[in-house]
C-alpha cells in the first residue's frame, strides 16, 4: 500500500521559515517524480513545486520561486519543501503527491498525502 | 504561464442525471508524442484530492466508469454519465505539459 505522510506544519510568523517533510512508503520512491500542491482556506488547488525522480530537475510556481526549495532524499524515501520568507497569504494545507508513472513527469498525480497545515500569522 | 479556465464554476445536479465540466487552456496541451497533458481531479470535503482522469482520457485505477474524459488541444471535458451522491466536491483540471503546472479554478458539484 502506498503512503505519503506530511509533517512539519505549524504556526510561523510572517517572514520566517519552515520545512515540510513527506515520508513515502509502499513503493520505490526513487523511481517517481513527486510534487507539492497547496490549498489556502476557501481557495482552489495551487501547484507549488515538483522534482524529478532523480532529483536533477526541479520546477516551481512563479509565486514561490526563489523562496521555496524542493528536495528529496531517496535513501530516506523523503521529500522536502523548505519555505523561506513566508507571507500570511501562504497559509494553506500543503499536500505532497506522487506521479502516476515511473521515471517521467507530467502524467498525473495518483497518490496524495493527507496534508500538512501551515499557518502564517503574527 | 498557462491559464486554465473551467466552466461552469457551480454545478447543481439531480442524482441519476448526467453532468459535464469543461476546461480550456490558453495553449495547446497536445504534446508531439500525441498525448494531451491534462488531468482531472476531485477534491471531496475533508479528503485529499484524487485523480480521476489522466492524459486527457485515461481513467485512473479504481475510478468508476461513469467518469470519462475527452478532448484535445485546448478544449477538454469531464463527463459523469449518472451522478451519485458521493460525487459531490470540487473538480479541477490541471495541465502538466510544461512547468509551472496550473489548475483550473475548480467546479463545485452539488446535489439538488
């Protein structure tokens, strides 16, 4: 059974940093691209960042490029999202999600974590 | 960045009746390999989003066959042949042809 479990959410002040983790199990993590998607309260889904199976290719939404860093540790089957200079508007549930196909990207996200709530507030 | 436009944004449906959601992209999602890089997701209240259809028309594993995706290029449609009560939630299309990936605004399906 495939599992993705996010952690690291919480309350952080504006301008501060937070790192999210996503622990994967039940599949060969090193074979799949993975992504972060968020949903602010009352808003729709927003893709945040993605990373290729080997970690060599990283992609970001315009809104987070330069402040957020996606990374992975295939030996630990864990995905990360380092978030710097957070703003109140980035209060959201952050989901990690796996690509449906091995060794490629852009073909659908078939497994999602339960989400981690990040609250940016003074 | 590609802009994804969904309509309608609200969709009240009587159980047993069909439903249809449209999604239009600002650029063609047809890759040179012949695939359309367009997915459909359902986000039910209190749950994580779930993949319904990928690459325009491929139903994801475990998705009932009353769901179907069609379209090519810039215009896509998700159809539900007979809506059931469990289908309530917000439906999103998402393009994955090129980063940054982008979602549509979402279509909220509710039962009449």
